[in-house]
C-alpha cells in the first residue's frame, strides 16, 4: 500500500478498528475511509453496495463485527450469528465486485475446536466440536473464512484472514453485560475498590487459561500482512488445500485466576477474590501457534502488565467522560 492508497476500515470506532486507524495514521497513510453506523449499516446490502460503488477502496480492513463475552453470546446468540453473517457477506462480495486489491477479514480464535491441541495451529480448524458458549459467533466467523477462501479460489481474490487471540486495549467495551474478560474485570475490580467491597465473585473455576494481545500489536500484524510483497502474500491466499488463515497471538497464556490477581493489583483492589463454580468456564485452554506471522517479521511489543495498566487508564477516562456527560444532562 502506498501512502495515497484508498483504504477502508470497517468498524473504525471499535477495539481493533480504532487501533488500525492509529497505526495507519502513524505510518503516514492519508486516504483513510470510514463511516459511522448511522452513515452506513453494514448489515444492509444496498447501503454497502452504494458505498463501494462510490468510494472504490483499493484495500479493505474488515474489523466490524458484533462481539462480546460469554454472557452476551449466551443472551443474544441469534444477533451474533445474524449480524456477523450479514456484515461478512455484504462487505466481501462488494469488495470482489469492485475489484479491491486486498482485503483483510479479522477473525477470532474462537473458531477453533474447544479441545484443540495446544498451541493451536491453523490446520486445527473444523477438526472437532466448538465451544458451545460462543458457537453462533464462531460459526459466523468460520463462514467468513470459508467465504474468503472460496472467493480466492473461484474469482482470484486476495482475501486474508488473521485469527487474533483475545484482544484488549483502548476503546474496549467495559459494559459488564457484553464485554470480554479483561475489560469486564477492570470494571468489576475498579467498582469494587470504590465501594470498599470485601469480595469480588467471578464466574467459573478460574482454571481456564487464556492468551491475550494488545490491540495495537494486532493492528501492527494486520498492517504487516497487507503490506507483504506478493511472493510472501500470495502463498497465504492461493493455497487450495488450506484456508487463508494466519494466527496472531502473544505466545503467552495464564489462568483466569492469575489474570484476576494481576488486575486486582493494578486497580488497587485489596479484598478477596472468589469463584462461583456454577458459572461457565468456556474453552479450557486457548493458546495459538503464531509461527507463521512471526516468520514474516512480526512480534508483539506490549507486555500484558503494561497493556492492562494502559487499559485501566482508558477505562477510568471513559468512566469520567460518561460521568461528565450525565452530569451535564442532569443540569440542563
């Protein structure tokens, strides 16, 4: 991509989308395209077709998705599969139709089987059963991978699908009803500290192990993939025996109990941490084999402690902003 390339970032306000905008801007790209949901509903095929016909992006980062943790997946599973399928179908087909040069479809490590051998290699896809708590989302993402692969094979498209591990960072979702584990724990422990709670009770046993990656590191991996020379990019997207998957992980995991203890320390919560074993654990272990992306020259730069500390500052700034807006509305 040269600096004047027309680049569309779908989902630019989300966790990964905003990280992509920051990284592209830092790298000197000046022709970035994005639209708010109020301006462009990606689940509406007609709106998507009009946008692509008018703007003709050359490169597309598809980071828009309906996402959430175990609770959100369990509460609104129909929305997770419906909205994600619609977004993927509309954007991928429109990109093919207008001749986009390269497209990056951001997946998720939840596409892999619940009991996949660790660390999970790209060829583990569809080898056994999925984790039930996020199956609708995972099935939608698997359909997106298959669509990328099918369009590459049939139409000669150049669609690549990085599968990041559990992501966190600025512009995360801190709503306890719909957030992922790190933002949920940051909010929970911070509120417990403010209320001087003696105990924080968390779902599950605390034994599942998770790998985490800062969104800025994920954005750097995505930009590297889209800028690969053809002799390195094409083997990723032209293999008829293997879908165009590329795992992106930190290479380090820890238990949910260890994560909770780290976040309690960072937030300053000094009470007891307990686990409600009646709650779901999800996949027991989910560590990715990121050999491919590392062989291409990428490695993570943000340590987990450093990343969570910066995320805690982001959460506190978000909370203050919400409080200020609520106070302003109350005075009007």
